C-alpha cells in the first residue's frame, strides 16, 4: 500500500489540494526558520556577504562558502520502489545549485545518512548516487557519517553539506535591477521540492508502481524520482556575461525570484512544464497558482543580467531569455516595496 492509501484524513477525490493540505505550510516553515535564526543570533553579513543561498566566510583573499540541504520526502518514493540509486544525485544537486546561485564553485561535499537499521543494499545505492552526483558537479566527496537511530528515524534520511570557494569579486551581488533580462534553464522534472504535495496527489488514485502514462518512465514512481538537474556548468558563462544575481527554483517555486530584490519579475517565455506536472495537477486538482508557488514548472534556474548580454549567455548554455525585471508596483524598488512574479497569467 502506498503512502496515503486508506488515510481517512486525506482530501476527498476532486477536492482541491494545496501544499499546506498535504502537510507543508510554507509560511509556517519560513516563520520557524526566522525564529531559529533569531535564537542563534546568526549574522550572515558579519564576516561575508549576505547571500540568500550560502553562508560566506571571509578567509582573506577568498570566500569559503557553505550550503546544506537534504533530499526530503522524495525518499519515500525511493522506499516504495526499493530504488535509492538516484537520491544521492538529488542530495548533491540541492546543495551545489545553491552555491552556484551565489556565484561560488563547489569543491567538496560530506553526506549524512541516518537510518533506523543498517542495510548494505540501499547504502550502496545511495553511495552510487552520491558518487555520480559529485562527478556531475565536478567536485570531491571527502567523507560522511552514517547514524543508526531506530527511535528517531523511520527508514532513512539523507542530507549533506557542500563547501565552495570564490574570489571576492567572483560572487554574485545577488540583486537584480529594473531593466535586467532574465535567462532561464530547463529543469529535469520535479527535482527535490514539493514532493509532499506531488506524492499526495499521485497516490489519491494510483500506486507508485502503476505504469506511467507519459514519458519514457516505467512507473509513476520513476517519474517522481527523476534526479535533480545540476547547474555547475553555468558558473563560468554566468560570470563571463556579468550576471548580477541568480535564483535556484526550489521550495516556494517561482517566488524564489523574489530573493533578487523588490521588483516585478515578468516571465513571458518560461520552459514548458514536463508532463509530470500536468499529471500531479490533474490528479490533485491543484490550482495553477499553487503549482507555481510549489514547483519549478519546467525551469530550474534563472539569472538576471544586462539585456545586452542575455542572448549570448542563453546561446552559450542552452538557456533562453524568459523574461525581464521591471520596477515594483510602487515604482520605488525600495525595501518597502513587495516583489512580485508574473507568469502564465498569474501574479504570485
């Protein structure tokens, strides 16, 4: 039986499903994160720059950057299929892509695998995925930790920390300017965000092992397990073309662009969503707005830069110009203005 089958609290068929209904409230999560930061007294700008994607530590002539993230509930799909061979790629990708968004080259990675009981089979598969992910990201795996915690963990949890280095003039400013063009790059699928909503939608009337009605996937679970794209190859071209800031489109979907400043982000040529998104939306009766606030919807990475450089960057990297940065609705582009994203007729 797949997760959600027989659950009396699951939404009724036909009822509109949201991320919060599925168990993840983005606003509550952000509030909890802010509380944690406040409690530990973190000052992200004390010794480095205030990057939205990585902690930057001034080590003299360079920044040492650190990012940490995990695979999330995508692991439950892997568990249902008994296939953990790609989740290591996701673990690598979710970390290195954040460093790339900060303008930092990833150099080393350590993983943390927590299990309820040791199992050589899935440990080997996780290791294979981590190795492949590190190869794709062109960095080194330098160690890790496996913890056996049967009273804390059910199944397994996989997370990691990535270290990177960047010259001080190499990191992105992280702020777009009105008039900038937005260049985007295609995602590989759902990546490793929003799986709680995707799983709830898919398992309303299906099992993960059901044949997949779209793409070249054998099962629906295989479609959900498509590994996250890795964008480290964009780093040098983005620097060469003067990218001001970049956004890794992860949790929160297209609202990640708001990290680039209080502007209006007008998207008029985003990549088409892969069929898996249409399937999730249909099966969960998910609104267009909720889909774009949760998933990447076909575009996994976005950069803001001078419009005179945008086409050249897109041509050099298999990207494309997907939109532009406009003044905020208030017209001041000040910290008091609210950032907005307009995409596919939606105002996020």
